C-alpha cells in the first residue's frame, strides 16, 4: 500500500474529516477509506472526461439520448443474439 502526503486548505480538511467520520466512524482507517474512495471517484471522473474529449476529437462520439428506449435483447436479430442449443433439450 502506498503513502501519499498532500496539502489541502484547512477548511477542506475539516469538511473531509467530518464526512469521513460520518461515513466510516471514528475508528482507525476511516480517513484512508474515505480518501481512497474520493480519489478513485476523482480519477474515474477525469478519465471519463478525457476519453470523451479524445473521442470527440477523433469524431467517434456516439451519444445516445438517455430517454430513448433500448430494444429488448430477445427482440434484436443477429448472430450475437442467437441462443446456443441446449444439450438434450429443445
């Protein structure tokens, strides 16, 4: 496991410690758990944004409307949606 020393504003330190203790209690490791969760979420957000920007620059962005209904997999046709035969069955 790695050690990471960071410098943050006092106000953020207080907010973070309060939130970490509320989420994980006052026991040992609470700050580490909360920090790992926060850093993982931050990385995920940045990586996702970077991928989107890269795809946009390459012209490969395929945005789907979140309200557009997706067809049920059994309705779709094509070899990837065909069922494999069941041994000894129908």
